[in-house]
């Protein structure tokens, strides 16, 4: 099972941007995650076609199962 911590930010133009962190340490420390997200907004490290991050929208752990089949 693969787990990813998705950090969701609102951007300057009102869109949602996501940053994904593979294999997060669990249990998730929500206070540390919020502080890190606030720091990313304050330092304006990321930006793109939808603009800079302006606020925290949310965070979540996404878990997925992958089954490979040998078809050769």
C-alpha cells in the first residue's frame, strides 16, 4: 500500500494546488503540518501558472492499493 500526504493550498487566482509527500510519518502531527504549510506560504517558495500559495486549504493522507499482473 502506498501512502501520500497531500498538502492543499489556495492560490492567488482561487485555484487549489497540491504538494505530495510520499511515505509520511504516521501518526500525522497536524500542528507540525500546519506550521510547515504556513511556512511554505510565508516564504513563497512555490508558484506556478495559478500564482503563489495564499492560504491553507487542507491536508490528507491518500492510500492506494496497486496490484500488478504478469501478462507476458
